[in-house]
C-alpha cells in the first residue's frame, strides 16, 4: 500500500511538471488545470482507501507554506537599484490604492446584501481584494523586465497588506481603535522584527562550509513566520526583506551598518538557494491547487448566487484597477489591467474568515469561481499588449 501511495505522489509531481510546461508553451494557467485535475480525482480517490477523508484539511496548510515560498521566490528575483525607485513606488501605490478601494466597495455591498456588521463585511471582503502573487508572479515571465518587476512588487505588497489588514480586523474586537492599533502596531513591530530576523537569517545562511544549510534555514524561516502569525504580526514582511537582502548584495554594501553582512553573501550560495526555493514552490503550489479542486463541493456551483457574487467581485476589481492604472502607470494599463488574479492568498484568508463566522454556503463556490475566472481572464489577455510582452527568446526557460 505504501508503494502505491508513493507511486501516486510521484505521478502527481510528474503531472504537475507537465502542466507547468504546458502553461509556459500555451499560456493556459496551470492553476486551472490543477483544479480541474482535483475535481476529476474526487470520485476516483474517494472510492478507494488510498486517500484519507481528511485530505481536504490540508488545503490551508499547503496554502500557507506556498504563500511564504512564493513571496520569498519573488523577493529573490528583485534587484534594488536607484533607477527602479519610481517603479517600486508606483507599484506599491497601485497595490495599496486598489486594495483599499476594492475592500471598501466589496464591504459596502456585502453589508446590506448578506446582513453583516461593518467589521464582518470587511473581514469577508478582504480575501477578494488581494492579488495573489502565487499566480501573478509565475505568469509575469512573459513580460519584459520592468513590467515583470512591477507585477512582482505589486502582488507582493498586495499579499502583505492584505494579510496585515486581515489580522488587524480579526483582532480588533469590532472597534476602530482596536483595528488601527493592531494595524499600526503590527506593521511597525513587524518591520522592526523583520529587519533583525532577516539580518540573523542572512548571517546563518552564509556561514561557510555547512554541509546541511538550506533546510535548517527554511525551517527557521517558517518557524519565525509561524511565531509572527501567532503574535498577530505580519511575518510576510520578514520573508520579503530576507529575500531582498540575499539578492541585493551591492545595495547592502552601500549601507555602512550592513557592509559586513553583505560581504558574507556568496552569489553561488544565493543561486543554489534560489533553485531550492523554486523547486519547493513548484511542488507546494501544485499540491495546493489540486487539493483545492479535490475539496470543492460541485453542488455549490449550481447556485445562481455563487455566479452573481463572483461577477460582482470581478467587475469591481478590474474596473477599479483599470482606472488606477490609467492614472498611475498608463504605459502598462493595456497589459496589466487583467493581471490581477485571485488565488492562494484569497483561499487561505477566506477559509480563516469562514472559521470566525458562517458565511452563506454559496460563497464557497464563489471563491473557487473568482480564482478560476480571474486566471482565465489573465491567460486570455496577457499576450495582447504591444511593447510589454517579452520576445520569445527572452521568455524561453
């Protein structure tokens, strides 16, 4: 029996690899294919004793692990240079403005529609207002460098801001003062601890001649993330800073206090670590979306309310995004208006929100529909904007 389970896991990873290659060749998002495979596997696996009924409970676990790895992978791809300051500022401004406006609009609709209190409506709306870097970052490989970096910065900021606001709302006790206190305290404390922990992690990771180096490093990173989450902070800030430090040795050397730390960073070590993170991200992301499809209740898709709610979310998200992009970065507006997928972080935050209060049953299908439809919209549009897509040679793996 164990050999059969090993065979199934191995075949799954090979299938996920084939799906990833299919995505790069055809532009069909791997997230859609993996969810579809999970849906197909439902009757097959549930009719056997090979897969436990508790498998669906692993969705938030893989989601959280994937979120950390994807933000880390994105940070390891970013190079901080002076000529990129304006790009970073514009991407961050877009992420904050789009999140805030989308959150306000969706909460304003959810409150009378679902009969929720103000804070409950905000908590439920937050997952839908966040761009998923789990889908946006891998899909950005077809763009030229500036557009790709814009997507990486924006989606990473959106993830971090969404988690920070979500945690502050959950622990606000339903008061504005509690929310502002949690948001400000969590952000400031997270930033300070992130700086200290990131320096410590860089020092540990660059200690020479350690035979086993990267697994303990990742274990420490996940432990710090979990501790920060338990303390109601925003540990994704630490993940982002750690990746930026590792990949920006030249920028660190310009800071006197960080010069000695930068001198210990080896490009070879960073390159090896990047490969490991990419491999793990690929595996975890594949398992997550497969399990998301496997855990989906298909009967909820027959509910009209599920489709109406998904349509409302998408219209608001893309409408606001188009207006903001035209105002903030018009040269990317044609290509990046549709680069706002909802995905891993949306599902993870929604599942946590659903534990706090019982949302209507049809919203479970709405979450899946928003993820699938936003990925389809992104796939159909991301190759159509002239002057932003990279050449075939540039995007070749």
